C-alpha cells in the first residue's frame, strides 16, 4: 500500500496522519507492506489497537494518530 505521512508536533501533542493517497501534505514513504505499516503505526502510538487502526487506514484511506505529551510542572 502506498503511504504518505503528515506530522505536526506541538508542545502538548503529536498528530500524525497516514494517507493511502497523496493529499498535498506530508511526505511520501513509499509502497509499504502491511507488516511495515503496522510497525509504523505502533512506533507512532504503541498503545494503538493495531487491527482497528490498520483497518481504518485500509478502508477509509486515512488514519489520524494523536499522541498526548506529558506536561512538566
């Protein structure tokens, strides 16, 4: 599956969007195997429900992953 990745880093969160088609934002990662994509998802968000996340990307063509960052007092 061809994958594009858009990433936004802020002080309180990290948002990563994976796309199956070019959307004018992000970088082209190439034609990746299903296992490579699942590994990428888990690297971004280790607690993701991988089958659900991969299915969302496969069916809808886009997967947003939001990772909260802990705030230091």
